[in-house]
């Protein structure tokens, strides 16, 4: 973090002024997710974390359901609870690499499965969780629906956390709610898929540029979404392809960084993101 501001706290709070960054270096960890291959996916996440640390990132964002793959039929067997082995592994990566990490994972709860995300401090401590709200109808047969908008206090200030279609044009109220709750940036693990036969020359993939731009312009809040690459296995979209195109936009909706499109486009892309002024 190259630059920072000093924010005064309320009189009588007993605390001194807090120094917050005005921008943050974010790694868009567009990794290959092999559905059902939990050990391999963890190794690929570790590689992304090491690359992000080497590139001087402060934050690494990993995809939605990076552990089992979105809508994979074995998700119930591969899922882990909050604080379980998958979250523990991500905590180790955060601590070992000095990174804040936002990542999707498949959460096993007493009542069933959630398409979830976790935010972890660079110390390895869990900051907070989110459960996806705007899930596709067919995926609701596998995942339960989240019931809250998630923002967390962090060394960056307030950070919003949600998942993929929570930022669809049909549900921008969710992201706007995070902004109203003080979020300086919104981090969104995602899994963006298209039909295997989609011709992007005839049908350009611009869905999220439009949605993120609308959200950012209406709130002044930058948005970062990171998708995996690789196949979709299971559910109505079985046989579709996750294609990356991970994206960071600034407060005006301008594209700061965009990863490549394609099933083989695994890569780390780094963006310096100006943060929304602290409330």
C-alpha cells in the first residue's frame, strides 16, 4: 500500500487516529478449478497465493466454490464447515504469504450446504463469512440461500464480501446495501460460465462489465470479481465452461484490470484499486 490517510475516531472512544490506505494492490487469482479435485484445487490456490505475494499484492481474491467446483454433485462430500479444513488451509496461505484473502468455498452446515465465501486477514485470522443470496434456481437444489449482506471491518476499512450473481443487474441492491454500510471496496468470488459453443466474436462477454459499472457508478464503490476457468460438472449447466474474464472496476465503473477469457486462461492479474473514501 503506497499511500494512506489518517481518519480520526469519535471523541471519547479511547482510541487514537486510524491510518487507512487510499488504494490497495489486489491479485485477481483466476485459477483452474477442477470439479471434485479438492487437493489439486488447494494446491492451485497455494500457487496463486505465492504469485500474489511475489507481485506485492495486499489482497488476493479467489473464485467461487474453488474447493469442489460450483454445482458439483459431490459437493456434499467435499464441503467443510466454517473453521474446517478448507478455511484452515486458506488461513495458512494468508498468514504464510502476508495476504488478505477473499475466497469462495462450499460450506457444510447443520441444515445443509451453502455457497459461501470467507474473508481472512493477512495474519490468518478469519474476519467474516458470506452466504450467496442470488443463486440460480437450479443451483438452489444444492445450496441453501444466504440471508444477510456481509461487510467487515479490516485494516483497509470496511470491506464488502459477496458472491457472483449477488452482483447481477437484477440484484444490485445487495451491493448497494454493502456500500450504504460503509464498504470501501466489494470483493466477489465468482464462477462465470458460458455454453461451450458460444462464439465471443459474435456474442461478446460483457455481462459483468455492465453490472459492475452500474454498481460502482451508483455507489462510488470499486468492485473486484474473480472467476475460475475450467469445466462445469453437474447441474443444468453441466458441460458449460468457466471462462475467467475476472474484473476490477474503479468507483466510476472504469475497467482497471481484466483477465483473459477462456477455459485455459488461468493467470494472476494485479490491479491497484483506489478505495472509496472512508465514511
